[in-house]
C-alpha cells in the first residue's frame, strides 16, 4: 500500500498499473485485459483461486485520500481497501492463466 501511495505522489500520474515483484511471469494477455477493463474505476484487479490479486492491477490516483487515511491508521490490508473504493474484480475464467509457466512464483 505504501508503494502504491508513493508511486502516485512521485509520478503525479492519473492512474498506474502495478505488478508485484513476486509475479515475474504474468502473461501480456492478462495485462491487456486489465487495461481493457479500466474505464475510470478506482481499481481493476483480477481474482485468482478466489482471492483478489490486489498487487496486479490498475489504480486511479483518486484513491490517494483513502490510502493516506489507511496509512495514518496503520491499516494496510489491501483487500479492505478494495472493498472501500470503486473496484472492478475480473472474475476467474474471464482471463487466461495468469502466468507463463508453473513454478514457485506462479499464481
């Protein structure tokens, strides 16, 4: 959450795409689908194995106040944030398998 907040503050970008460092083999088709689904929501993230992948998606800078409030309160759970903002969850089955190969880093 701190990284998302810092990225918005440092870049001034209206929206940013995030991929966690432990997701090195994400397929380009997954990235393209997430980008295609983004139409001004606060966030667009896929669901994998029943869990929203909060660190794989697009976020709008409109979430900065929610991030600031949560960081001040030391409430850093991304799932809680996703429930408080306008989030589109891309259901399983709506995207190709997330990773290029199976392995210890794949989801």
